[in-house]
């Protein structure tokens, strides 16, 4: 029996990946602020897979810990879990702006969603759930590798995601656990996050005009296209390198 946990699964990349996983024989657990989607519910029924949803704001770490407990209980009640896939997809780009102009609460919220929550999820599953094989895909960004004016929070948390992936993989190799940890950089997609970026001002984010041009020039990939590439990486994993950051541009044909 295979299970997948996907965060931020109510829209965009998370929704499309979730749909693909149901079609590839994964039982699905989703976490997002929004309610269960009928689209996933119906697709799960069509493919005779189970589908559990947990509504939770990942920036509320106390509530998230309660959600993690519920997930652990539901998984331990399952039959033998051959594989557990975790797709840490949920993320946020706000707050944008130079250091000294951001609200402390907004920074803390950002770090909780982009970095703390993925670490807590993986740590809890590894600690409390017995699975045959653990495979973790952390959604990252090219911003992890290049500092950008106004993205001091976003660049820092995504760089943290990359280092967490690398370190977790290093530990898995040393302990010979068989766990796999990779990061996936989806590039620029036509999502609500892109709308938010385009809606900011140049003082808060100096590269805003570049992102507007990407939209105008039709250079944004659809979430479906990116999800298909991620799914291919997950399903056809024979040559995957533990701890590596996989960029969508390197996977596209």
C-alpha cells in the first residue's frame, strides 16, 4: 500500500500533483487551509484510492502539531505501508520588501510555512510512523541560489529547504535507512503566487517588471505541465540522486 502526503494541495501545483498521484495508485492525504476538494474526492473514488484531507494553516504551528498527530494516528491504523511519499509543496512569497521594513510577525509566519512546517512534517513521520520506504520531495525555488532585492525572507527559507534536503539525505545514506530526499525547483508557473509578485511595487521587489514580462510573453508554465514533470521524477526514480535539487528546466523535454 502506498500513501502520499501533499501540502498546499487545494490549487496550483499541489492540486495537479495530487491528481497525478491518485492516478498512480497512491492513497492521498492533503493539508491546506481550504476544505477538501470535490475534484480530488471524485478522482479518488474513480481510482479506488482513499483520500483524507486536513484543513490547517501551516503558520499556526500549534494547530499544525495537532494535525500531525491526527495524520500519525490515521497512518498507524493502516495496513502495512510499503511507501510513504511526502511532497512539501505549500509555500508563500510574502512579505516582500527590504530588511527593516517588514513586520516581525510576517517574517515568523513566512519561515513557519516555508521551512519549519516541512521539517516538522518529515521529522514526525520518520519518528512516529513505520513505513517500508520514505520518499520526500521538497518544493524549492531558483531564489534559493540567488539573492534578490526584496526577497530576503523567500530566498533565505528556500535556501534552508535546499540545505535541509541535502542534510537529511546525507544522514539517510550514513544510517543506510533507504530514505530518499530531493528538492524540486518548479521554475515560474502561472499561479496565484505569480499574481501576487506582479502586484507588488518596485520598491518592495526590484525585479517585478521582469515577472510582468514573463506573463506578457507567455513564458509561464502551467501547474499541470510542471506537475507532470514532478510526477515523472517520482514514478521513474531509478536514477535519482539522494539530496539533489532537480530543476524543472533540466527535466522538460
